C-alpha cells in the first residue's frame, strides 16, 4: 500500500509537470521525441489507458475511488467511448495508425478529470503540492511576457530545434489561456482575496498590450475576462475603498 501511495504521488507530480511545461512551451514541448515517439503521442497513449480504466469502472469501484458524485458524467463519458469503439468496427478503422488516436485525442484527454480528482482526494500531500504548484504556475504569464517580448533564450530554441519535430513561439491564444488559468487558480484557492486581486490587477494590464500586438482576438478575450472578474467581485471591491483605490 505504501508503494501504491508513492506511485499516486509520483503520478500526480508528473501530471503537474506536464501541465506546466505544455503551458509554457506549447507545441514545441509536445513535439520532443522520446524513444521514437513524441511526448504528445505518449501522453495521448497514456490517457487512452486511463480512459479504458475509467470505462471499466463499476458502481462499487466508482465509490471506492471517490467518484460517486461524477456518476452522471461518467455514464455519458462511457457512452462516448463505447460509441467510438463501435465506429472503429463500422468504419473498419486501423488500430495501428496513430492518426486514429490523434483525431480522437479529446476523448482520452477528458479522463484526466476523473483521475486527477481521485489523486487529489486520496493523497495527503495534494494540498501541499497544490499550493506550491499554483504559485509556480502563476509565474508563467510573466515568463510568457519576457519570452514574447524578444527575450526568448537561444539555448531553448536550439534545444527544441534539435530534439523536437517543430519549434513554435507560443501563440497569443495560449498565453491568454495561461493568464486566465493562473488568475482562476489563485481566486479559487486563496482565502484572502487581496492576494489574487493584487496579482490580477498587475498581470492582466501587463499582458494586454502584448496580446493586442500579437492577436486582437486574444486581447478582446483577456479584456472580457478582466471585466467579468471586476463585475462579479464588484461588491468585494467597494467594501474596501482603500483597496479599490490601490486596485485601480
């Protein structure tokens, strides 16, 4: 049992690392070759195995894995997988072609919802890891700002050109997503709202001019997110005029 708990902790940390690196380097990271396969392909294959595990869960096992509150969505997810398996038979799709799993990757990636929830519920170290990871992840928008402002390190570009199938600068839409995720993680985990608001008030205006230069669509998306947060948290802001002044 001790070995199993260590495995769960290791796998949880692995998921965090993959999430952070893919958020930072995007397509370039997913294209790194390991043993002849790209990291993106390995992840899809791993999540495919996860999905088949979730597909085979029964009522008793679902309760044991703390997933009973997901019973409705689990049934829907199993139907989606079953429908996909039927389509393989009907269309006589090749099971050895990576294209089959590439086009269905969104199905297998959804399994992370259930697996990660189980890992967090059953692991005593998850809260400690969460708190450290969230603060670490919150630095990624700043790194994106530096990298996209002409300070992308040559050593990283050389690494991806040598070991990845493609090197791409991070797209504006991905920078916007990392920005929004960072803010939501802080708002959802901090008891003291001043911490996420200070971060929010600093990081969004920092990145808006960059997003405007890179993509007007991403700029408008980040701007709408900014306005929605202010709208939903307006009561909190007006309760403290001094903090509102600092925020503005």
